[in-house]
C-alpha cells in the first residue's frame, strides 16, 4: 500500500531536516512525503531542492496570510498519491517504526489516533544540534527516562514502543487506552474518507480545533471509528514557546458547535471549494 506522509511546516527548516532524516530510516518503505508549507519561503524551497532522499518529496507552498494550515493540508491531500494518509506536525520526530505502526494498524472505516512525547528545552536543543538523535532515544528509550524527567518532559510513556502484532500491545491498549481521541499531531486515515468530508475546514480563523476535533467529529459522523495507535507509532516533540490559545479555542469551539448543530459534515470551505485555482507545486 502506497502511503502519503503529510508534514505541515512553517519557518523551521532545521526541524524539517531532522524529520526527513528520520523518515530515511523508516522500516516501511512504500511512502511519499508531502511538505505542506503555510508560507512561501525561499529557504524551505532551496533546502528541499538540495535534499537527497530515498523517497519522493513533494512541496506545496502558499502566500503567508496568517494561519492557513488547514489550506496547506488540503492541498497536500489533493496532491497525494497514496491511498493512506499519515499526518504529523512539523516539530515532531518519528521513530523508525512510525509509518510501519500506522500501516499495520490501518483498517477500513477507522482513523488511527496517536500521541507524542513532549520534551523540554534541554533535550530539544540537543536534538536540534544533533548532539542527541531520535535513533538513540528509540533504541534505548528507558535509559533516557530520567533525562526526560529532569528536562520537564510530559507524556514520557508515549515513547515506549510495542509492536502492534505483540499480544502485550493488544492487552495494553484494551486496558489503558479506552479514550481514543484524535489529535492533529499524530493521526492517519484513508484518503477516501478524508475526501468524503472534504478535508480540513478552512473557515476556522486560527490554528485550533480545525486539524483535530473538528476532523474527528466529521469522520465519526460518516461512520469512521477512532482506533488507537499509541505505543506503535511514536513521536518525539521538539519544545517551543506557546501562545495563549484560550480565547481562540473558545471561539473555534463555539463555531464547531454551530457546525455540528447544522450537521455540516461535508465542510463548505474544504478541498473542493479552495482549489479551483492552480496549486503551486515546487517539487
């Protein structure tokens, strides 16, 4: 099965390089990568032109007009050739088993819901400076536990890898992961299902809700069920400053409730509406 890995990015070539380097090491090889840039920077374009990879890389860019991540993701869906789509954020580094975990757990009428380890400033800096690598963490994760704790990392347990074919994995998911909610930093679905809901809803004014719980309720509404991929599709998140999103979250949440009340499952401002104009494909 051909898979499309979709990576949204914005002004962080350093993290993008680390992500692509990690994707070179994937145990599952039949995938392409789509870089969905919510900007049109020469730095990203030049980097991708010069980057040598074992997989196909496509790059969509667009004018920087504030938060338009949903638009970039919709462009990536339209440009994708894989029948299965994996989404994760441009500040997260995947284990070598990341794509394989999503593929092995993929199932018709299901959306896979994963999580990530949130590092602190110290380990983030070490990863960015290549003093530390995602490969070292993956191979000997438990030896890094105390370092994660000292760094103020959160959700450290999400770095534990278990093969999805292992009976322990099946039992652990049944016992510990009853609440399978979709988060935008780590999820996957069949392309056909994302097309049925017209992709991401671009009408949300800011980067909150549009790429996770809004997608979740609309997928659920067409009969796509949530399924966990925790511990099988691991990510390490690079720490960064966060803006206060409380007001934005409330506004977006209220807007989502209106859409739910109106049963707007097929979003009006999604893939179809947005791409009557030619897409800019850089690579």
